[in-house]
C-alpha cells in the first residue's frame, strides 16, 4: 500500500494524473484524433475545401466525367499516387452527397466515339455517313429517349451545380492534378492555400519551385535542378510571361550542353564522356523540342540574332557549374546554329570543344 501511495504522489507532482483525467473527460475519439493528427499524411487531409471535400475528392470530381457508372477498373495512379483504394465507392459517395449525377443522354452521345455512334445507327437501320455532330443529330431526331437509353446503356458521370462549384472553389487541386510539380502534393498545396489566404495558389507554387531549385543546387543535384528550372519555364509560359520565362529556358539549354549527369561525380563523366563527341553522335545536344520553343520565344519577343546572342551570353556568364564542355560564347553560338539548322557549323564548334576536352584529360 505504501508503494501505491508513493506512486500516486509522484504522478500528482508531475501533473500526469491531470493529463489522464483531461483525456478521459474528452470525447471517446479524442485519442484516435490525436493519433491521426500526428500522422503527416492524415494531417495533410485535415483541411476541407469550402464545399466540405477533401483534395482527393475534388480531384476525383475532375476525372469523373471520363468514367462509366458501372466501371470497376481504374488507373493505378489513384492507388499509387493518391492513395485511393476504392474509387467506385467514393464515386457513389459523391453522387449521394449531390456532387455527381448520371450523365444525360445528350452528354452520353457527346462523349461517345464516332465508331460507337455509327454502330448505334446501324442497329437502328439509319445512315452512318457524316461527321460526329451529324451522327448525333440523326440519332437524336430519329429515335426516342427510350430507344437511345437502350442503345447506350452505359452512363458516365456528370457534375451537378454543387460539383461545379466545388471544382471552382479548389482550382488549384485540378491544376496540380493535371500539371504535377515536383515535391508538391494536392494535400500540401491545399494546406498552404488554406494557411496563406493572402497568396494565390500560383504564387505558392512559384515560391515552392524557387525553393526546390535552391535545394537541388545546394545538393549539387544538377539533373533535378535542371528539371525544376524547366518546370519554372513551363509555369511562366502558362501565364504568358514570355520575358520572365526566357531566362529559364536559356538556362536549361546551357545545362543540356554541359555534359553533367545527375551530379558532378567524375565517375559519371568518365562513363559518359566517350559519347560527348562528335556532334552527329553526341548525347550532349539540344532537344528539338527546346530548340523549337526557343525559336518561338525569339519570334514572339521580336529578338534579332544579335540581341538573342547578347542575352544568352549575359545569362551564361552568370551561371556557375562545376564543369561544362563549351564556353559561354560557344553555348550561345550553338543555340543560334540549332535555331538555323546549320549542322556543318555545329560540327565545327563541337570539334573545337572536343580538342580542348581531350587536351584537358
């Protein structure tokens, strides 16, 4: 008995007894709630949109129109990337809560392929000629709703007014779902939007990308850094901020000509260096997509070749990389020659760089 008294005394002195009493007085779910709150993934889901939906539910609303109401097989990304194991159940729940409904016959016809529309016309002994709009008009004017429902028994989902409002309130979820950003999930973005109401979701994404760039650069992960800068270029182009997007594309092209792999580790360069030259077989070349993108920017910004070269030289003179196959001036010239399609002169520039590279070994 003395030991028990002593034990109780110690607990009282340390306030542990008060903590237990407070926990007992709270709701029966308080311990579970507290436990879940400590889970980082559950914490990300702890904020609802104004419509009372979780971010993954908003994302499913955005994709619902492409699924049939009787569908049982869904893309694996719902399980692997979103963590949603029972898509049919959640779709049914969204219907019950008034965010989704079964699509109308007009919507069903509009989403059907031309081949499916022609098959329905053949079954109804109707002509199958014409474009999709004409096929739909023929079905709609020739057959009753009952006949059409029989011909098209499978239905897709459609948004209700509440569903449309829910999507409009959480545009950032649908944006990120369709335009992934490294290191950012729909849940973390939702929490940031909730906590930073003074910032737009695009401001938040921009800040995130800038921070990720700095992290990759600090770690000397140049491949990840390059990918992040390219995403910044895409992001700014979405906003039609051409002048701000230009330096990011220029920097990506400079990286692509560097000969760096995922890090500056000499071992990576040793394995890759035999593929650096000559130009026609080089793995260190600008992609056709980026060349065309720079060509488009040059035209849209009304840049002469001289001005483009001057801008590239200025940017490239400020970029610091642990190694590079070409000088800043050679890199600028390569960009211009790729825009022209001047293969012969490109070969010459690569020959000069190859000689310098060989002598440095």
